[in-house]
C-alpha cells in the first residue's frame, strides 16, 4: 500500500497481508488524520471508515479464508 502515502484518496485496495485493517493506514500521513479505527473487512471484503468515509476493498477476498 505504499502508493497511499497521502490521505487524499477515497478508495483503497488492500490485501490479506494488510490486515488487521485500520484507518488511517500505516502508510498515511498522521499529522492531519483522525484517530485510528480498526475496520472489519474480512466478512464481506469491503469496509468504510466512519470518520473520513474512505472505502476499502479486500482485493483477494475469499469468504472461506481461514485464519482471519
């Protein structure tokens, strides 16, 4: 997710290796961000941040994925 170094995007693609998912992500600027919130994305493959409205898609989502 290194291409997400700014907080200007509204949609982010993530993978299982990025979990647990939180917004802002570790690659985003923190100086102008909201408090960190963890987002449950594993069940549906999609999540939306309640603070900034950023939408996340788990690109390698598998409803039968075990371990998460």
